[in-house]
C-alpha cells in the first residue's frame, strides 16, 4: 500500500510540474527562425547546431540550410546537418520527458535544405533559386504574422537570392510589407552579399559586427575574458556536453578555432525573461546591440575577415555596443552575495556577462537527453507580484516584489536585482539598494530632468545541479 501511495504521489508531482511547464510555455509566442550554415567549414557550426536543437522546444525552427562562405566557397554539406538531426532523433524520446514541445525527428529532417553551392553574389541571379531561398520566400509570404529570423552562420547569399526573387515577383508595396517581418543576424560578413543586402534594402532589420572578427560581439561566447572562463574550456565541454550525454553529445566535436561562434545568433530568441528579440539594445544572452552607422576607423577593418572585402556602411545597422559590468560573487558569511572587486567593459562582455547562466542551461539540457525528469534540473519561474512597468517621481521609492517565484523541482531559489542602465542609455547615478538579494526590492528613484526609463533585472536562480536562472525585466519610468 505504501508503495502504491509513493507511486501516486510521484505521478501527481510530475503532473503538476508538467502543467506549469506546458501552461506557461503555451502562453509564449515562439520566435521562428531559418538557419543558414556553412557547416563543415569548421567544427563550430556543428557545435552550435547541437545547442540549437536542444532549444527546438522554445524556438520554432523553419529551415536548416546548408550554404557556402568565404571559408568554403563551392561546397555545401546538408548530410552533416542530417547526421546531427539523426543524433537528436535518438534522444528525442527522453527530451520529451522534460518538455512535450520538442519536435519530432521526422519534422526536423524535413527542414534540411540546400542553398547554392556557389560563393556570394555569384550564387545570386535569375536562375539561382534553391531549396533554401524558396523556403525563405515561402515563410515571408505566409500568413504567419510573426517576425522571421534568418541567422547566417556563414555566407548570406541564400537570403540575397530570396529577396532578389521577392523584388522581381512582388509589387513594391507588398514587398515593403513582407520585408517588415524579416530580421537578420549574421556572424560577421562571410561573403560579399551582406553589404549588398544592406545597400539594396536600406530598411532591413540587420544585426552584424562588420570588419575583423576579433572585434565582433559574437566572440564573447567563447573567449576566456571575464568571469568563469572554465565554463568554455575543453575540459568542461568534455564532461558536461560530449561524454555521457547520449548521441547528441557524442556528435559535438572538439574545438578547432573557437567554441560555437555561431550560437549568439539565436541566443536572444530564447524566451528566458531577459531576452527581447525585437529590442537588440536591451541586451540578453546573445549580446546587446545599438542602431547606428559604424565608423570605419572603429570597426577593426584591418582585422581578419577571411578575405571578404570591406566597404563603408551606408546606413544605420544594429551593431556592437558596450556594457560595463561588475559581477556579484558568493559571500561566505553574512549577506549571501556581494559585488566583486573587478569591473569589465566592452561589446563582448554583453554576452559573457551571462556566461554562467548560458552554459549551465546548456549542460542541464544535455542532462535531459539521458536522465528522467526527477533526476535532472529544470529552470525556476521568475514571477512578479508587482507590475513590470512602473512610473515614479525622482526621490520616490521604487518597490518591486517577486515573492511568487518558485522552482518546479522544489529547489531553494536565490534572488538578485540589478539595474541595466545601458539598455536605455541612462548615464546618471543609480542609487543602490541593500535588498538586492531579497524577494522584494526597494531603492530611491534617481534625480532626472526629463522622463527617463531605467531597466531593472530580476534574476531567480535555483540551487539545483547545475544551477539554472530565469529573469524578469522591469521598466521604471522616472519623472522629475
């Protein structure tokens, strides 16, 4: 009898957890994305694809297109995409124990497509349509009202061909409406069609770090600067990703040039409470970007580009932005956390400032490939009991409460509140609070001369293994 009671309790426990996961997930609209990848140019595309598939329950993947780049000019390898998707198929059943929204192996196979096996603009023209460019066109002209993200890990000529076809076959007014749904993130310029796109379609939403790779924001995913460089080490990858985590971990290759250089292109599409894909200047796991016309002299135009010729930018694009960040560290006695002794600044810091949360989340999902629900960790829910948009006057108290936050596994949770002034460009002093790690937060609104928005971030972290975090962003409008 006791045994039956335990089984019933366990089933109820799992049902409650499943209810929370599915109910809250269904309330969110998934970002849809098409990936353009020069996979087999080097191992990092395969690495990024492994991570992407682990988020296929939260991101609506609409195409996985094999393309060329300056580094691989005349070959494409859809068969490598298939190999990784087949490995996903072997762990799909276990992933569904953790979230029923993981798509089927068969569905992901249907998304594997070919671009032109030609370099750059040589692969764009009246007879250059491909499976990949056709898929982009189909998605853009569909009745789906959601933005379509095209994330280019290599060259972007498949997108150029799609827009060339659209321009030829659709009246200009309709083309304007269709292109308003398009969002582009390219990992630098890896062929000559990127600058063509930005010139020919001046209103196109475009995120890129032009010029040398060394100055690119995306490099923040794998460099050893800042806090927790051990989380991007080969030893960490071997233990937490590659070995003992099923077929998908086994196809994650060793690092050759840099770990997962393409991953930032989709990290901001994950709905973790911090990311806001439509607002690149707000900052998130994939970095922070500002809209301006880059100055050639400040963009490392002498750095390595693989040979892609660089020219002046003719209009504003979403590109490198800088954060200044002082990490919090654990405190052995008294208040559980304190500010560290060192601050960091730079555009790549806009990614690696979240490194611990990013890598822990990846490791937990690799566990989902092989572990039952109760033996793995799942992210907490950050829930506000006060509005996420607040208006106060200078000198008044800002009060925010998140007491309803909880962890689905029953783990203890920690709170951390902090301002993110760069999200709105606020330059003034922000009064600190003595309650930054309590379930509620109080501080005095700063003095301003005109209405000003300041972003505050709540981070809720569980004490499971690995620890996982989710966020809420609160926008406080301060008036004089």
